[in-house]
């Protein structure tokens, strides 16, 4: 087992839980996570690094650490990431130091990753729970991405192209929530997370 996995195992015996929420872009991961974390001081969101540009209202260190391609690649060379992926023509990765820092604070750590990144994270993180967030249909997903109005038509097309492949990986997750009605899905996710945190 790697030195990092060992350190995580030691930390996990005395600190909060680690849960990865993943699913196709637009499925509702960040909406559901924000709802859950709204009044939860015991939970914290692990901020990833990305090479994509900030969207309107996004703040460095809150939604992401926004890095240049050179900065990101330097972290790759130093083996600083738990996992990283090239997605939609940008790179996204979770720093080992971010996970260690948050776990050492004794809080439950939640990560929002893409589907392949989540499965890769399982290989490297001890005791992680993987939750898949599925859209009710491809049409609904496409509508949500358009209505979110954060991505160009080209970006939306790239995101939609991956969905079939991502949905096929859903059975490899521990839990799945279909985000059709937001209140119902939020309740289901909260129940899964609460059960996990009570253990
Ligand atoms: P993700 O983080 O998975 O990319 P978001 O949370 O940004 O997805 O959600 C994509 C868009 O869909 C957002 O505009 C959000 O407000 C909307 N949305 C999320 N859940 C629902 C839902 N259950 N019904 C309708 N719209 C939703
Ligand atoms: P967006 O550009 O819409 O913020 O995110 C695109 C996708 O990147 C989302 O599906 C999100 O879950 C994923 N993502 C965010 N951070 C990471 C990360 O650190 N690693 C991986 N593999 N995916 C990430």
C-alpha cells in the first residue's frame, strides 16, 4: 500500500468520513452537495484544482483552485494528486494535501469528482464511499446544462458525448441517487450521508 494510502487509513480511524459524489456533468452534484452542506459545520468540501477558467461568480479556493496548465502539470510531475483527469478539454485533480488537511481537522470530507476520477480515487483512498448522481434522462440533462447557461454549445456537446459511457459505470458505485425531483433526491442523499457519518 502506498505511503499516502497508509496515512489516510490511519487518519480515517480517528477522523470524519470520506465520500465522493460523482455523475455526469449537469446531473446536479453541486446543487445537491450545497443543499446538504448548507447547515453542516461538521462537513467540508474538498476543493479540486482545474485548468478551466473561472465562471462568473466562482472564487479561487472556494469552487476550485484555478491553475495554469504549467502549474497543474508541475503537480502531476510531483505526484501531488490523489487522482486527476482530462475532462472537456481541461484538467481536474484532487490534491493529496487538501484531503489530508481537511481530514486532520476532524470533519467529514465530501468530494465532487467525475465518474472515472471517483473510481480511481477508490484505489487510492482508504474507506471511501462512492455515490453516483444520475439524471432522470438524457433530455433532462441536456435541458439542465442549457438552463445553467455556464457552458458554450461546444462544451455542452462535449459533456453530453460522455454521458452514455459514464452511466455504464454507475453499477460500480456503492450508492446511486436519481436526481429527478430535487427535494426527493436531496433527502435520499442526506439519508445516505447521515447513515455513513453515524457509523
Ligand atoms: P453538476 O454539479 O452535476 O454539474 P449542477 O448542480 O450544476 O450539476 O446542476 C446543473 C443544473 O441543473 C443547475 O442549473 C441546477 O440548478 C439544475 N438542477 C439540479 N438539480 C435539478 C433538479 N432536480 N431539477 C431541475 N433542475 C435541477
Ligand atoms: P465543471 O467544469 O462543470 O466545474 O466540472 C466538470 C466535471 O469535473 C464535474 O463532473 C466535476 O465532478 C469534475 N471534477 C471536479 N473536480 C475534479 C477532480 O478533482 N477530479 C476529477 N476527476 N474530476 C473533477
